[in-house]
């Protein structure tokens, strides 16, 4: 609005001077030197006086305060440069969105100087994935990281790339570097979690998940973490039961029942004894835990120890002891019969199976429960099929064709074959 008023006043002033100049035709003779004379209208002389006065004033200001002129000029030049740089950056972003490698390189070459923002450099390297191979991209990021050390603008996209390429050794180093700069950074914690999952370091994995769930529970980034956390806790207990006994679960939104961890702790302790060559002690730990929990995974672990031990007879007696105990478990009886069959003790294996009474399965996928329902020992299809398989093989070896055919019917159910 001020500019419009100034323009209107200037036009009014010039119009007034023009009008008076037409009404008054007086002229002035200006003698410069010798006979050289110029005839000028009096209004031209007045206007020239004003212009000359303004020029003299500006020259005086420039001589007395030269920095004002220079600053004004540099400011205008700087604004011009900034506007041009902004336009180049916008062109670069547009080429980036369009995934146009030719325009991308062209615009980046115009931006590539010491003043180029680091974010633009990183974005350019990320977009090179559409042209360069993984090794070239990693080398570019490594060079940029060496040049701009301890800078999250470089470290975070670099970390994302190495995780995507499953370069977990580099990912681990970058994660620790990010956590040193910014402790508790969620991207670094997620990357470390992925590293530990790859290495099957379950204790390290749940440590990262604990930090994530404490600080970001209920968020999108912890959705998969919360879904998988319980499974990873169970694996961590198997891996290091002593460490997990002191683990605090206060960070969880719901209270966790720890009584189900007993058999995981037993498996972890047995694995540690097994790795130390103490196979018999490992089998005893599993036997005690099975008598308390009746969990079939304990027997599966015992079977692995049995095959690796070199003390098969002693561990076989332990399994037989579970079968003969008052709290006889069908899982233990089936495993005992299986191992006896594999040792070619057919009569003994057949006798054990004769003491096992399993109702037939009427529908596909039906589950059968045995013993006290409160304890919940469950015989799933895997163990049911093991029962029929051993019976079938013994019948074949003993040439009892009718019995073998009956067991084969249970193994190859008609409804499964025809569906």
C-alpha cells in the first residue's frame, strides 16, 4: 500500500512539473567555457538540480559509509544465489521423486560443492541403488561416514542400508556408534535386535526389546517386537537360565506368569551341561523337570542328549524309570518304546506299547489329552503318529500282517488322502 501511495505522489509531482513547464517557456543559458553555451528550460534546470543533489548525496554517503553500499549489493547477490540454490534443490527433489537418474546426476552436479547440504549428499547416495550395486553403495556411504564422523544424518541411512543387505557386522558397529551419540535411539536398538536375532543371541535380543518396550510401548515400531517378545524370552531362558532368573518383567504391560518358565530353565541348564560333556547330569535335570511339569519338549531334548552322549544305556534307564514311575506319562512311554525298537528290542518295545492306551482320532487335527487336565499333558498328532508308526514297524518285523494293516489305516487316514 505504501508503494502505491509513493507512486501516486511521484506521478502527481511529475505531472505538475510538466504542466507548469508548458505554461512557462522561460529558458536559461548555461555558459560552460568560451562560446559554448546551452539553452535549457528553467524546469529542466530545476529537475537537473534535484538529480544532481541526489547524486552528490549518494556519492557522499558512499565515501563516508562505503559498507552500506557494499552490504546492500552483497545482500541482493546473496538472495539471488539462495534463490538459485533453492530452485536447484527443488529440481533435485523432483528428479528424486521421479527416479530420473539422468536429471538426478545433472542437478546434483550443479549442487555438488562445499556448501551442499549433507542431507542432499545422503539422498543422492541412497538413490544410486537404482544404478550401482551393493558394494559401490556401501563404499560411498563408508567414504561419507569417514568424512562426516559421528553424524546421525549419515549413520542412520547407512545403518538402514546395511540391515537391508544383512551386513550385520557393520550394522552392529554402526548401532553402537549411534547409541554412543544418542543413547536409547530406537533405530539403533531395532538394528541391534536384528543383529542378535541373526546371531541367535537371545539374551542380547530381549535386552534391546526391553528398552524399546519401556520407551515406545504401543507404538507402531514395537508392534512386531511385542508380538515376538515372549518367544524370545523363552529362547533366552533356554540359552542362559541363570541370567534370566534375575530378569525383571516390570516393563511389560501385563503381568507374566513365571511358573511356566521352569521347563525352559531345565532345558537351558541341560544344554549347558551337555556342552560341558556332562550328559548324564543333563538327563537327570530333564527327568526331574519332566516329573514336575510333564512337558514333552523335555523328552525331545533328552532324546538329543541320548544320541550325542555315548552313555546311551544309562540315559535309556532314566527314560525307562520315568515310564515305570507312578506318574506314568504316555510321552515317556512312547519315547522309551521308540528307543527300544531302534536297539532292536522288539518284544520289550511291544510290551511297552501294550501298556499305552490311545483313543482313535475321529477327526483331522483333533487333540487328545491324557492324565490330569489341570496339568494339561497333551498328546498331539506328532506323538499319536509316533505311536502308530512304532506299532506298524514292529508288526512288519514280526510278520503280523493284519496288525500292520490296522496301524497303516491310522497312519494313512482315508479322509486325508481324498481331500
